[in-house]
């Protein structure tokens, strides 16, 4: 078990707090996760998958991806892949929703949104201290066929900034 995978378990509660607020905000836009094709970039051990399962949310397909093989091995998601957020292993427009939670600041290049369907939703969430990275990525995506639906803060145990964007 890598050091990161081991200590990350203690972070589960903090992540669930963020997912809860993100879910509420998706609801405000009438955005549903049930029956959707969902992709979790930088999924780590699969907290998001476990959270949705605990809430009784049933995506049609949920794919988890992480660059860390150990984290993917521990992830309970049935569809999982080792890969990089900068070059996703899916080229067609497949997914209704892509989650990129606390990963953007770790990518060497920009996130690849190729696998997101037209009208699909991208959720980027980052600790507030990386706000400048979030703002730059939102601007880049806005200039590259995405519309910003919502930008908000979560003032929980970790201060977080979240962007909900739609591919047009
Ligand atoms: C802070 S954790 C966030 C995990 C998860 N998204 C969550 O909601 O708890 C960051 C994860 O991003 C992964 N990661 C780092 N660089 C990556 C890359 N280039 N592509 C995909 N995943 C990456 C790490 O291995 C780690 O599991």
C-alpha cells in the first residue's frame, strides 16, 4: 500500500462532505446521476463510488480511473482503469458526467474532455488554495466549448471551490 493510499482513508469523511454539497448543487440544475454514464477521473480508492452507492444512486455505468495502480486495486468499482487524466483512454463522446475531484492541480497537462457527451456535465472541484488553477481551467474550457453553469465554494472541513460546466 502506498503511503498516500494509506493516509487517504482518513480523508473519506471530508470528501463525503464535499460530494454532499456537489450533489445538492447538481439537484438545483435538475442534473441527475441515476442511470447516467459517469466517469471519475483520479478516483483513488473510490470514495465517490462508495458515496453514491450509500445514497442509493444507481448510475448506468460508473468508470473509475487513477494513475495509481494501488489505489485502483483497492477501488470497489467494477469498471476501473489505470490511466492519466491528461490523456483519457476513451476517445468517443461516451459519458454524461465526468467528475474531477481534487485532481486538476496534479495534472501535468489540461484535462481531456473528449469522452464527455455534448450536453454532458464536467464537475471540477479543488481546494480553495488552488483557486487560480480552477479559474484558469474554467476560462480555458469556456473558450473551448463548455459553458459554466455554477461556480461555488464549500466551507467545510476543507475549503473547496467547485465548477459545474456543460459541454456544448
Ligand atoms: C487528492 S486524491 C483525490 C481522489 C478522489 N478524486 C476523491 O474524490 O477523493 C488525487 C488522486 O489523483 C490521482 N492522480 C494524480 N495524478 C493523476 C493523473 N495525472 N491522472 C489521473 N489521476 C491522477 C492520485 O493518484 C490520487 O489518487
